[in-house]
C-alpha cells in the first residue's frame, strides 16, 4: 500500500541545517537573513553573531573585492552565478569554497534576495596537490630511468666497440699477410662483414636510447 503524501513528512528545517554544504540567504544589497547550522559550524559563530552581517563580512579582503567588482554585478544582471571560487574568513583562518547563488523574491516588499550554497573545496585541493605531486614524482622517475638507460647504453656501447674497433683494424693487416690464400681471404671477408654489422647494431642501440631520453 502506497503512503499518502502527508504520512511521512520531510523535516525540511532539519535537512536545511544538516546539509553537507553551507546554505544562506541574504539581501542582494543588504544583510544576511538565514544561515544553516553547517555554515555556522564552519565559521565558528552562532546565528545571532552572523545574522544582520553582510555576506562580504565573512570573505577575506581579496574575496570582498572580487565579489563587489565581478560577482555582484553578474548576479544583478544574470540573476545567478555558479562555482565562483572565494575564500571564507573565520576566526581560525580562511578556507576555500565554491559559491553558487541565485536571485529570488521571497516575500513581497522585501526586495531581491540571494539563496546561496557554499561548498568547501579543501579536500579537493588536497587531492589535486597529491595528484600533482605523484605526477611530478613519476616524471622525475621517468627522467632518471631515461638518464640511466642513456648512460648504460653509452657505456656498454663503448665497452663493446673498443675491442670491435681493434678487430676492424686488424682485418686489413691480416689481408696483407695472406695475399695468396683465397680461403683465408674469404674467412677474413666474412669476419669483416660480421664486425661491420655488429658495429651498426651498436650504433642503432645508442641512437634509440638517445631518442627515448
């Protein structure tokens, strides 16, 4: 059996005060009218201390200037703003937030008011810092690995090419010593070809290592 609309009423006042975000209403050119408990706890003040203050009174100096120059005119012109980054000032310091506001008319004669939502972004900024730190660390590790690979490739190539250069240098001397031995010439020719191919492979490895760094 379905419940009638009035059987399970939602306590909107409780929902308003315990919402996981700051909620407030203030006159577009005047003081704060309502603040939920969540925002009061973030600010470290009571409702009596905050009500009748202006919204700009809870912003830091940079936030006050930004709000008055940019945010307030946009609200008056477009009736809404979304995800404005501001800093809320408290007795224990400031915290970053995203401000969303919409202009409404609550009651006739009261003038325009702003219903606003404030989301703390401290956790998101910590997460972004951790991601940036991990990315920088990964880049440093990749650069270190590339440098090690380059040095290893360079050192190994020189260690191998040193005796290989000796072999390539001895081949012409052997050819002169055995001028009339066709079989020996054939073997020496094969040796020279193999040594040259090995030298090219070593050069190729070094070049690839240089390109990957």
